[in-house]
C-alpha cells in the first residue's frame, strides 16, 4: 500500500532498528488498529443498547445490582 514518504521512512527506520521486515511491522500495526476499531465499535454498541434499555424491564435488576455492589465492597475489588 502506498505510504507518505515520512511514514515510509519511519517504517524503514523501525524495521532496521528491530531487524524485522517492514511488511511485518506494517501488518502488525494494521492488525492492532483493526482490533482497536472493533473494540471501539463493540463498546459503542453496548453503550447504545444500555442507554436505550435504561429504565425498561431489560435494565439491570435492582436486587442484582445491589448484590454486586455489596460483593465489591466486601471483597475490596476496585473499579476501573
């Protein structure tokens, strides 16, 4: 795939520094980016669904939510 000269030069320099083929580095970079896009899309879909279902019968069960919070408090598990 054609790359801007600056990007190509950086890729070549990194290939020389690491001793890995530039194609391997480029493939790994594209694969990483695609995984990030998939994760972002999945997160957005879950967020949209949760927002749409908030307050409906499909929302999180209040008793289950309370039990989960109590468990986290008792076990000292921190949230992200």
